[in-house]
């Protein structure tokens, strides 16, 4: 229910449309009851040979009712749907907004196809919340009460029957269905999520599935998920048809009862025969509004479930607040780690243990060490993507948790080990770097990384699938260079680039970063002679640090690695 | 869309049932009106006693019951038909998706494709659950009513005949627009899905560049676009309903006036006839009106069906395969060329790769190394020239047989959402034992890490799983090759992200593999290259030099420069 409250809150932004929907809904309901009541009355009246002008007047009124009914129905639909789809649109955006602070940790819990299913499918199914759950009962009750009030003038018994009918079709029958509703619905949402997730993964892993000849198997498996989903929808659909037919039947029964009762009262002389047709017409019409109530429990349940699925992901974790200090924009800053330990969520082993780092502003540092020793994790902590469990991290002398995350990101040029490229053009992918970049600047950046054979209009596929590995890395470097901040964090930026091109790029890079603080994670030891500091990591700890010469003299781990490199180079 | 109709009438029993039940429904409607009118007439004008009308009341009750049952059965049939078609269409899409050649699989946005699979197919539903049953019903019921009215009172029937055609005419005009608009709506939804999924994947990148908020605006825009597209369609629907209502109230008014005048002024018909006609007239127009809105939804489904069909009909040149079995192969590239859709091309590749050869492909980034591996692996067909396996075109061989002989560790191996064991097992034949998997992991130098994990080989990785460092991911992928002992192995930069020490451990297992298989490696590191029997040196899509290391050092300036660069200073 809590999640539904969130939806209601979002809905309240569309207050005016909601009011209009209710207003026109009531109007449409009343005019249509009026229309049929009139026509029933008119025909009976005609039988009694009234003067012609009465017939004329009544026909004219009838027309007016008809027109009013059609227009109010139109207005109701228009406003309610406009409100609904605006609400849904806001819901999607708000879901995204809540998702952003949770990256990248969220991807260890949820699969992207699943998140997609939620933001599309679950949000979409919430449309029924407003259109079928939220306001129609209000309209229904108002229309019914007015109608019942009107009928009391003619026959209190008929009025009572109508009232009983309202309770029956509006509340009791739906409540009975609610009991039966069970979990049919929740399964469908889950099945939809599963299918969407699997299809997404099929697309993402297509190349590997092809190579390993697993596509046929996947196709079969997906075929099954798809069938399960359709089966679920079918069950749901038949269920809905059943509920609606039953409720429609109950409504018909009531009109039948009104007719029987009315007929009896007429024969007993307690009701003028003139009104019999009118009363039955009223009953038939007013219950048309009540039949959809059969689906109320299904829609409510569906909405509740969809809201829960949506908000379970993003709930609770609001953004960390309070840290708002900014890093200086113009100059390179220093970075320190003091006794930092870190463990990834759900791990028992320390990922980083008691790390000491002192990176002077403007210095050049290399981090080396075996795969999995924690190099990338150190960089991520320095970016405040994760919070250290223990120890202090200071940027420019200020504790990292006093700084706004955005300010850190704004002041660093980052090349991650894996960089994302968006579907679009080269230009769009480079534009991310900074506001107001000119084509000229971007072309220069491409030239700096030897990608001048590309034009800014060239297409980029999703995840940069049409770029070679080295091209992607160079594109990422170009993007970082364009950003123009004064601190560089580079995580194996050239691992797929050949030595010749690598050299050319490093020349450019170090020229651009002349006065900046720079940290480079690399597996290549050749060329580290000029670094101010080399940090050697193993199994989550810093085991050595110093300049190239210091480490070589020490004859420790670095020296050993260097010997291996030499031996393979010979 | 003809396809949709064809699929409907393929389900013969169901459509036949819909026809029968429509006739019955029509009969029930007329019956209901008859009983209702007779009862009112009886007590109101004929002053019958309650006892006299009792049988009529029971008759009415029975008719109402039957009507409800019929509406249930009708609805249920529609739902079932829709399900059958949705199942069929999804299977077709899946087949198409999995048969796609790799190039077209990579183009376009994944989110958009998911949207066709999910949303467009779901959109087809209402064609069967609403439109078809309504079309059948409306092609029968109004005619039955008309017949009865004509019989009872010709003039009202004539008014119906004259006014009725306006309704279909009107909604045909409206429906035309709907189809195009609903295609647009689905396009917008696909665009939203595509953008969202792409953004999700790149969220970390966006955050680092301070773009998450900007992207929010784009997402909002996509989302609003979709809303607007939806509203446009709905507005058409609402306006058309409004118009239909006007037409039908006007017509019913005409009938009422005509009947009223005859009843009051000319006294030429009986009350019961007049009332009967007046009760039936709204049912007549209602049925037509409902067809109107069903038509609207139906057109929407047609738009969706068109999207699906576009996806299905997109003709792709699939990689050609035959039926021959593969033995330990020798591979020859004879003047093979390949071009990406008016982009980069591999030109005139000549190479002979004998069984058990150790080949290295080197070259600058973007020179076409990966593309060449794809070509050798059979992911692409050469546009010119031939790839010969044991002297016959590769396209003679059976796809399964070929890939059974081959392992290909691509440059960015994908880790599937699943356990570590599953991820390694995907590389081998079905039913690899746990021991085999552990052995493969060991050879790939990743077993120590796996053992240190709480759940060991059952640790979930990939999306919604534990994160791994770059080098660890690479080694999991490598384990796939070690699991299967194929006769050809293609490695695309297998040791990126690995330090020299880890790489040395791997070297041993790789050497072991090489004893019984052809190994073709794309590499930048000298020591891998040097050990190769033959090196293909690529530049801008062409082989500029080939031969063993020592020879190339002598013959190729560029090659020498590259080697020197590795040993010399880089930074
Ligand atoms: N998201 C994660 N969850 C749990 N463990 C992780 C995660 N990411 C990385 N690790 C583990 O942390 C260790 C350090 O990883 P990383 O810093 O990426 O290594 P590298 O030095 O190769 O960059 C590795 O053992 C890796 O398995
Ligand atoms: N799917 C694709 N569509 C179009 N161009 C592509 C595609 N994949 C790669 N390319 C282009 O082909 C060229 C060669 O790429 P690739 O073979 O991956 O190079 P590398 O030698 O670095 O492995 C690159 O310029 C790249 O941009
Ligand atoms: Mg790393
Ligand atoms: Mg490559």
C-alpha cells in the first residue's frame, strides 16, 4: 500500500484533470440515465395520446440530453487519459531519477532487461490505477445515489432495489472476486519481466551465443518464457471476461427484478404504469456504470503489485546529503588514503586492506599489480563511487565525505577499464565531455588519439559495437582529454592499443597533463621510469611504492616483474 | 493487415463459434426487447394481472442468463485466439532474432528490439480479443435487428438503412489515421526503451561526466513523446466516438420522432410496436458504434503488426552453411575480402593455415584484426574470394560441425547472468562435468579466486551477480576455451587486463592447447607474437607482410619499428 501512496502522491500533481474527470464522469453518467429515463417516459406518455407539443418538447430535451451525454463522455475520457498518461510519464522519469544514485551497485542486484520491463511494463500497467481504480468508484457512487434519490419519488421499493444492486455489483461481487483473484496477476508481471530480461540478454550476449552455438537452446528457452507469459495473460484475460460477465448478469438480474417488482406494483395499483418503462430503463442504464467494477480488484491488485515492483528497487536509499563542499576548479588536487579498507557488499574477504597512498598535487603515479589486486577499486574509491569501510580518504586536504560527489567527478578526467558508448554518432559521444564543445575541438581531440580517420557524423552502435577495441579506448581518452579537468584517473587505458600508437597517444596525454595530478593503472612496466611514484599492489594491499629506481634497487616484487618482462622481451 | 486476418481465419473452429454465438446473441437481444416490451405493455396498457405476465418474466430471465453466458464464451474465445497468435508471432520473432547474422544483430538499439518483442506483440492482442469478435457480431446482429424492425415497422427500418452507412463510413476515415499514428506510438515507445536501456548501461559513464541530470531531460523528452503519441491516438478515438454518438443519437431521435408521430398523431401503430422499435434501435446503433471503437483498436493492432512484420521481413544475407562434416582442418584464405556496410574493408587476404599451426595476427588498432578473426570464424561470409577449409569452401560445411571444432574467445567476451560454472560451461559441449569445469578454470588461472569465494563455482556473476575485475572476466572467458578441446582456437587479445605474472601461468596451458590445435591469436605483446610459426601483419585491412618473426624483422620496416617500440621506452 505504501508504494501505491507514492503513485497517489505523483497523481496529485494532476489535480485539476482529476477533478474534471470526476465532474464530467458524473455528468456523463447522469445525462445518460436521464436520456434513457426520458425516452422510456416519452414512449409511455405517447401511448396516452398527449398533445403534440409535449412530444415535440420531449424530443428536443431528449436531443439535448444526448448531446450533453456525448460531450461529457468525451471530456471525461479526454481529461482522465491526459492525466493518466502524464502521470505515467512523470513516473518513468521519477523512477530513472531514483535509479541514478544507485549506479553502479544496482547492477549487481538487477538485470537491465528487468529494469526495462519495470519502467515500461509496470509503469504502463499502472494506467489502470487511475483509469479504473482511483476515480471511477467516486463517479459511480455519485451517479447511483442521485439516481436512487430520483427514483424514490416514484417508488421507494424500486429505489431500495437499486440501492441493493449498487451494493451487490459495486462492492459485494467485486469483493468476492478479490478473494479469487489470488496471485494470477502478480505472476504475469513477473513472467513479463523474465521474458524482457532474457531477450535483452540474448541481444547483449549475441556474439558469444553464436560462437558457442547456444542460440538454438536460447531460442527454445525464450520460446518457453514467451509462452508462459502469454499463458498468464490468457488466464488473466479469461478471468476478466468471466468477472465482467458475472457482474453484467447480476446487473441484468436487478433490472429484471425492477421490472418484476414494478409490474407487480402496477398491477397492485401502487405505481402508475406510465413510469414502469422509465424505471426499468433507468435501471438498465445505471448498471452499465457498475459492470466495470468487476475488474476493480484485479486492477487494484495489479497496480499494487506493479507499484511495489517499481519502488522496491529504489526505495529507502535517498541520496547522501550534506556533503556539498566543492573542489577547486582551476588546479590539480592531491589525494591521500590513510589506512583505507574496503569490502564489496556480500564479500567475506577484504577487497582492499589498510591502503596508504599519498599523491601529491601535480604528480604522476602508476599503479601496477596482478589482475584482481584491487587497482580499479582504489580508483573507484578515489572517485567516491563507493565509500571506504575504514580509514580516511582526503582530496585536496578535505575528507572525501565532505565533498559533493558531482564536484569530484567534475574535476577529474576518467578513463575506466570499460567505457560505455551510446547509440548515436561520434559527435554525440564526445559531446558528453563538456558543454559547449565546438566541432573543431572535437576534431582536434580525435586527431590527438589518432582517430582522425573518423568524422564526427560517423555512427556509433550501442556499446560501440562497430568500433574496434583500441578505437573505443582511444575514443574514451579523447573524451577525457576534452573534459579538461586537472586530475586524471586512467585505468588500463591502452591495453588494446598497439605499442606504436600507444606511444603517440601517451606523448599527447602527458603533454596535456603536464601540470596535472595523474594516476595510471598499467600492466606495462616499460616506460614507468619517468613516473614520480609507482605503487605496487597485491591482494588488496600496497606492497611496495617508490620511484622506478628505488623499486629496482629494492629488488622486491616490482623488480621481479620487471625481470619477467625483460625475459619475455628478449 | 492481411496477415492478421489470415491468422484469425486459420483458427476455424473459433471463428465458426463466434459466428454461431453472434447469431444467438442477436436472437437474445431481440428476445429481451420483446419480453420487456410485452411485459410493460401488458401491465401498463392491457391491464393484465401479475399472474398473466409471470411466464413472460421467466422468459426474460432465461434470455438474460443466456446473453451473459454468450458474452462470456465470446470474450473467452477472443482471448484464446489472441493468445494463439501472440504465441505464434513471438516464436517467429525469436526465430528471426536468433537466425540474424551477427552484423545486423549488433546494429540498432537493443531496447527497441525488446520493445517490439514485448509491446508490439502485446498490442496485437486486441485485434483478436476485441476487433474480430466485434466485426463478426456487427456483421450479424444489426442485420437481424433490422430484419425484425422492417417486419414490425417498415419506416423505422428504412431510417436505419439510410442512416447506418454513415457510421462505418465515418470510422473508416478515422481508422486510416489511427494505423499510422499507432505505428508512430510504438516507435516512440521503442525509442524510449532503447534510450533507457542504453542509458542504464552507461550510467556510470554519464555520472562521471556529470550528465546523469541532462540525460534525465532526454529520458523525460522520450517519455513525453510517447505520452503525446498515445494521446494523439486516443484523441482520434474519442473524437470518433463522439461523432458516432452524435450520428446515432440523431438517428435514434429520427426514429423516435417518426414512431412518436405515428403513435400520437396518426395513431397508425400500436404502443407495443413503437416501444419495441425504440428499444431495439439503440441496440442497433450500439452494435455499429462498438464496431467503431473496435475498429479503432483493430487499426492500432495493425500498426503494431506492421512493426512486427517489418522486423520479420527485413531481409538479411545470412552466413551460408552446408552439411559436410569437419575434420582437423587446414584453412586457406584465397583473396578473401569483406566490407562492413559501406565502411571499413578487409581486402584481398591471402593466407594458408595448416593444421596445428600457431598463427599471430598483428597490426595497429583498427587495422582489421578482429574483423579477420570474424571472417575466419565463419561469422561473416567473404564478399569476394574464398575461405577454404580442407580445400572446400567453408560454406560447404555444417554450421554445428564447424563450431564444434572451434573456440573463439572474442575481444569483449560477454558474461551471462548465471553462476561461474554456467559461464564456463557455455564454452563446451552439453553436460560438461564439474570436474572438467574446475580443470578448465585451473588452466585459465582463475581457480584460486573461485575457491576463495563463499559459493565457489556457484557464485552468480554477470548482471545481477558479483562483480569481477577486468582480468578475472577475461580468464573466465578463457576457461571456456580450455573446457572444450577444439581443433581451431581463435584468441582476440586474450591477455588484455592481465599482468605478466598471471599471463605466464596462462602461457603454459595455452602451449598445451596448441599441441593439438590450430591457434590463431591477435596480440600486441611481443612474446606471444614471437612464438608464432607465422605472423600476419595487417595494415588498413590488408596484409602488408607475413612470415615468422625473424623473417619479418628483416623484411618489414614497420614491423621492426613496432617491435622496437615494445622494448624501448614508451612514455
Ligand atoms: N562488484 C564487485 N563485487 C565483489 N567483488 C568485486 C567487485 N568488483 C571487483 N571485485 C573483486 O575485487 C578485487 C579487486 O578488483 P579490481 O580492483 O577490479 O582489480 P584490478 O586490480 O584488476 O583492477 C577482485 O578480486 C575482484 O574479484
Ligand atoms: N560492425 C561494424 N560496422 C562497421 N564498421 C566496423 C564494425 N566493426 C568494426 N568496424 C570498423 O572496422 C575497422 C577494423 O576493426 P577491427 O577489426 O575491430 O580492428 P582491430 O584490428 O583493432 O581488431 C575499424 O575501423 C572499425 O571501426
Ligand atoms: Mg582493473
Ligand atoms: Mg580488435
